[in-house]
C-alpha cells in the first residue's frame, strides 16, 4: 500500500522568509502524481502545486516550488517570501492511479509577523 | 461557478439518529468521494464513486453508506451515528477517477458532532 509521510506536525516562519515543508512517500509505481494542498482556517482544501513523476523539472507556482527527488521518494514544498495568508495546514498527497488519493497527516504552518 | 457544495455545513446530533450529508457538483465530474479529517490523522477516504451506480469502499467505510443515483449527487448516509464519527467531512470530485489528469475539487466541509 502506498504511504505518505509528513514528519513535521507544526512549523513556523517569519513573514518574508522562506520555509520548506517535508514529505516522503512510498510507492512501487513508476508513474504517479504528487500534490500539495493548502487548508486555511476557512477549512477549504486548495490545490497549491502538483508534480508528475516522469517530469524531472520541479514544478513552480509563483512563490511555491517543490524539490522532487524521485530516487529518494521525497517531495518537499518551498514557500518563498512567506505571507500571513500562507498560514494554513498543508497536506502532501500521492496518486498512483489504481488507488484513491492518499494524504499525509499534514503540517500546520504559522507565518509570524 | 464550478463548485462542490455540501449541506449542512455544521451539524450536531445524537447517537443513533440517522442523518444524511448531501454533496453536489456542477462540473459533470465522473469521480466523487468522501473523506473524513481528524486531528493527527489527515484525510482518510470513506467511500468513492467512479460513475453513476458505481461505488466502492475507501479506507474507513464502517458506519457509512453512500449512493450515486445521479452523476451530480453523492450523499453520505450515517444510519446510526456514534460519537467516534464526530469529524470534519469533505466531499470531492474530479473529472476522471484518478487525480492524475485533473485536480480534485473539494467541498467546503461539514463539521459533524455526535453526542
């Protein structure tokens, strides 16, 4: 069974600084998708960024980027120039195709003014 | 506006009183699913549906039922709720049955408390 592990239950960062959230996953599949979802205090689940495993280039969406290390099965999220609105719970998730999306347990990020 | 709607958003009920949480999407998505979110456990899938009249169990289906009579609707039914079903519930949909081609769109969540 595939698993997704987020080893940091909570993190904090000063406004305008950079923070990296860790995620590791386990799958025997060669092709899959990885996702980072953001859940702000409103509880809405918002897709932040996604990465296709067969693409070597790391995905980037404005201030959000990933460091995808396929051999190490690592998929970390980097948030640059952190803003107060980035305060949220962040979930890493994997999709290997034949099974439903699997989520990690989440990392609660607090951005401090 | 493309969206997934859930009702109610908040519900407090008592043990054993049957309830239904509705979920509806207006994007003609084939795939719909229900998750529950609990502190320290992340999101866990309860049931999913790949299309009309096709449903299957997720990771934590005990105590829940679903139906998919129409493509747009996917209600979650708790026949006899118990306190351990107190949780935050999300409905989600995507165009195809995996997320790999399309992101999953989530509803706003339903906070359920069973006393």
